[in-house]
């Protein structure tokens, strides 16, 4: 299930989705690229996060955001 899609550049987007693999749910943050036919394809660029580490990643991103402001 796609949660969010962020335009990275004219040919790439970052998709954040919730996926299920062998009964385990995880959050997938992955770069997708558009082929010549206009179809979006997943790249190897991405990260899969389980429920144990997602909150720590969010905290880290919030700190990074504040550091950019600062």
C-alpha cells in the first residue's frame, strides 16, 4: 500500500509504502524510475524498515531537518 510519493527529480520518485513479506509488515522507502513506456520501476536504491527501528529513523530525520534549518 503506497503511503506517500515524493518527486526526487524529473525521472525519479521516492515511494514510501507498507509491505508484507512472509507475514511480517515493514515500511519500504524506495526510489522508482520511469521507463520509456512511462511505467514506474523499483530501483535497488532504498531501505526496508521493520517496526522496531522505524521510530528511531523518524527521530533521526527530524534531527536532520532541524540541523538543516539551523
